[in-house]
C-alpha cells in the first residue's frame, strides 16, 4: 500500500507544468497492466489543456486546484469546474482547458479486452 498526499503532489506538478513548454505535467498514482481502475493527477497552466479525445473507459474528473472548462460534442457544450467539483466525463469526444493554473484528478476504469 502506498500513501500519496495530493496537495503536495499538486504543488509539485504545478511547478513542473509552469516550467514545461506544453504547460502541463502529470503523474499516475494508480496504474499498471493489471490495474483496471487508473488514476492520474494532472497539472495544467492557464491557457493550456488537452485536445479533443475519447476516454478509454468510464471516467471521472475531480478538480483539486483552480478552474477548468470541460468541452464536449465539438465545443457545442461546455461546463466550468472549480476546485472541489467532480463530474462524470461524457462518453463522447471531449477536451479540457485550464481557465487558471489548475490540478485535476482523472480516474478511468479501463475497458477489459
């Protein structure tokens, strides 16, 4: 069993994201070939994000720090999320934009093949 302190990890990743040309940094906190439920903490600096993509299974997003905008259905729908917000990700192409420097916890249940 491993213990992760999310506030400290969020600070670390935000510092790394601020130094990265991509404006982002991430660390998996639960992953592996034999793990179906995967979790990743991701930091995004303001104005950066993730382009349109589809999750590989059921997924949720929890905002730990800052504000992000979740867009789906080719930008026709969007919702702004702030620290403390949690949402099921849509089973459709979606994108994520950092409205402020932000850190999110992404949880994905990978589909069995």
